[in-house]
C-alpha cells in the first residue's frame, strides 16, 4: 500500500509538472492508472480497520445498517447529483460520501458475512450476465445497470481478497492465490467496465488483465498439486470454490475473445454480420464441350 501510494503521488507530481509533456490520450490513461493505485490502498486501509474491529458491536451494526439502507442512499444521491449538478463542490462531496458508503456496504457483504457463502457471488455473477445481455440489446438504462453491477462486484472482490489475507493464517499459498486471484478478477471486470463505458485507461487495464489472467491460471494449475491442497482446512477449500465462480466467467469471456471471435461478436454485438472469408472467385461450373449426344 505504501509503494502504491508513493507511485500515485509521484505520478500526480509528474503530470502536474511542465516537464512531463505527452499527448492528452496518454496522459488520461496514465492519470487513470495512478488514480486507481490511490483508490486500492484506501480500500485496503478501510477494510483492514473493519476486520480488526469486527467484534465491535457498534461497527458491525453500522455496516449492517448502511448495507440494508444502501438502495435508499443511492436513490437520494442520484437525486442530489441531478438537481445540484451546477454546484461542483456539492457534487464532489456527494460523490465522495456515496463512494465511502458503498465501501462500507460492500465490507458488510464481504467481511461480516460467511466467507464460504456462495449466494452473493452467484447473484452478482447472474446479474453481470443479465447486464451484458441488456447492454447487447441496448435496453434503456442498460449502461447504468452494467456500470453499477460491475463496479460493486469489482470493489467487493478486492475487499474479499483483503479478507482472505487474514483468513489464511499460516497458509501462504492460500493467501497468495486468493488475494492475487481476487485482484485479477477485479482488474478484469474493471477493464470490461472501462471499455464498455469508453473511459480513458480502458485499453491499458484490458491489456494488463489479459496478460495476467492466463498466466495466473497456468501458475495455479501447475502449483496446486504441490500445495498440500488435500490437507487444507475446509474453510480454505470452500473459499477457493467461491473464487472459481467469477474466475470461470471471466476466463470464458477471455477464450471467446481470442479463440472464438464469432461467439465474442454474438455476445457483445446485436447485429452480427457473417463474413465469408473467400477469395472473391466465381463459382466453378462444369462445361461440356463437343457434341452432347456423343
């Protein structure tokens, strides 16, 4: 976290200086990357604080209250942003408060609940699939739906990865697999969200996640047999199964994109044109020469 924070501050100083002259597109992608490096340490610190004080009744009740009242908070925040859009300071304050309350709600879901529970993971996975379909058919408000679903799930995945560091105890392999696995899941869905919304930095995130995903999959498959998996605690085994659900989804999307581009186009594009990869040669016909009666 300290390293990420130092990189973030260094990036901001460079971007603000006159010596760092690059075009707007590159500057936007670099700025987004450094901004994310600032957000992740902040989420890590807040999550660690709640984990350390998990037994505190006041903190647990506060997180629970924010979680169950979150839909009302979102509606009020959107109403305030729409009606006060001409007041920049108020918009920034509302956005920051909404972001912090979102983290608290997701902390309740990923820290104060059963770590082996599959219900929330399955529900979010189904919602992601539904939101992709809504986006494909250009259903009204589909952009808002997929933005909220992906944003909530990617932040929740990162928070759950932080929690796994505390649940791993002395199992270092489990800690590395669950934390970095959760981080790659976060990165994949973040890249997907950025790309769909055409935000700056989408290409950078997509490229990074597309490299990390197959590499991490191969490393996991090669090292799992020698990790003593059969001797792990049931808790650790169930957590791995929980992470495999979103991992399977993003890996399938990865395979569709690079190995089955036709399927990839069907998933993301409503109007798919079938291309005939021929050589523009006329059809061959057999002609009979000479007397056909012979």
